[in-house]
């Protein structure tokens, strides 16, 4: 069942790639880009691809601080778990004969 799902996923991805490639080739007209007085011409698919990549980079840069904060919290929690595990596995002290205090024993009441 899992193998069939994996094959279906790859077939879907291949068809999507093919569809997007055909769309890009059919709309490969040149577009004008104006930026601070500069003007360029580039194919529309290239402009769209560059825009998507630029947006992804901005999102990654914006999320780096959050990732670093979460990594620090994970490290602190792992350390805390290790401390608790060490305390839990610490063996209790076994009483010896020398610890016995006969005066501390109360006689049994009937």
C-alpha cells in the first residue's frame, strides 16, 4: 500500500512539473521590469521563478531567529530531561547493620 502511494505521489509530481513547464513555455513573453529608474526585459517564467526564490529567501531569513530560539529551548529541555533521568536512576542508599539504632525501635504493642 505504501509503495503504491509513493509511486502515485511521484507520478503526480511529474505531471505537475510537466504542466508547469508547458505553461511557462507557452507564456515565455518578455516583460519589462522597472526598479529605481532601471529597466530590464526578461522572460515571464524567469521573473516568476526569481520572485518565488526571493520570497522563500526572505521567509527563511525572517524565521532564522525563531529557529535559533527553538533550538536553544530544545537543548535546555534535553538537559533538564537528562538531569531528571540521572536523579531517577540514582540508586537509593542501602542501610547497613551499623545504621541500626536499638533505642529507636519501639516495642510492638499487642
